[in-house]
C-alpha cells in the first residue's frame, strides 16, 4: 500500500450513501441467479420465449485493460449470447463521455476524482463499490541503463522522462508524489493516459515513465519497474459504478467483485479492495 491516498476532491461522492454489495446488489444478484439458472436449463417449456442477445457496455480506466479483457471473455464464455463490450481510456474522458450521453452499464475509474464528471445521482438506479487499489511505480528500460532509482530522477535534465497529463488520475497522482517530496519534475512530455505514457518507454522514446504498478506487471519483459517507497507513494482507489440492474450488468459486477475477479486483479499487480 502507498503512504498516501490521492486527494479524491469529490464532495458529492464522499457525502452520498452508496448501495453496499451485501444489501441492494446482493438481493438483485439473487434474482439474477434465478433467471440465469432457468435460462441455462436444457430444453424450453411450451410457450417459453427465447431470450434475446444481451450486451453489457463497460467503460474502464486504461490501467484495467488487461484485467477487464480477460474477465469479459470469461463472462462471455460462461453466458453464450452475451457480449461484454469493454472500452478503455482516460478515466476523466470516459466519465465526461458518460455525462454527455455515451451508453454505459458499468464504469470503472482510476481514482475517484473523475466521478465529479458524472451526472448528479449517477448510481441511483445501480450501485457503487471500491473495485481495487493501485500505486505508482517507475517504468524504465530493461536493465535500467540510466540507473534510475526514484522520484528525484524525474528532475534530471539529462533524462527524457514522461508523465501522464495533469488532468488524468495517473498525472494527478504523480504530481502529488512530487509535491510531497519537494521535487520539480521536468518531463519531456505528458501523455493522454497511462498506456500512452508507458508506451514511450516500451518504444525506447523515453528513459523513464511514472505509471502504475499494474502496468509494469502487464508489460512483462518490455520494461523494468523501480519501486517507490510507501512513504513517497500514492494509493488510488478504483471505483466501480453500475448504472442499472440488468441481470448481466449485475452478473459482470459480481464477477469483478468476487474471488475470480479479485484474483485476476491481484495477479496483475493491483492491491485488492
């Protein structure tokens, strides 16, 4: 766990009661399970109608790309005829798109600051939980040829370093870490989201990038990670919001919050709920 939590900056979110899994979601999932059980029984009774294909539309932070891709495939395999459409990108941009009318059944962001972009009462017909947590880590070239060791290296003028844009969660978290350490970073560029930031190092266009620990794990051998000490790091909560109680919306939410979903997230470097 990091030493500090990213300033969430959303008074509406902090002051509003949300539906706990054990209450509203639990009851809804019980009804959903009954429907799915009936649908899975062999044969159909006389007069029964075929269930139409269903699509669950998911907008998720770029850092969740690998986890949500794997879990969407798992859900589709377990529920023939259901499609889980996952789009990933900047948490802030995705929240703005939802506020402007983009269709979404599920939203998962990095940090809760972007929730301020959603319409008032956004979870009134659904619910909200913390999905997982993440911390910052420095991505460097394999073998760490520039001997980068920590936050202070982002002030070196002989290095090309990259950060996320100031308006997205990974950028805000990096800025908070630097401010707390009294460091003035001198990045060569600031990128749209964490995957674009990581790509600069993967492609050899930067010496170091501030990303999330999960991105280092997902990149495998393409980069190497330099761990930031807990007392200098920042922890981000990842909110999971669902906007309706459709049976497959709730089914996918249950997968994400359940043992299998949490194990996938942990295996990819997230810190758990």
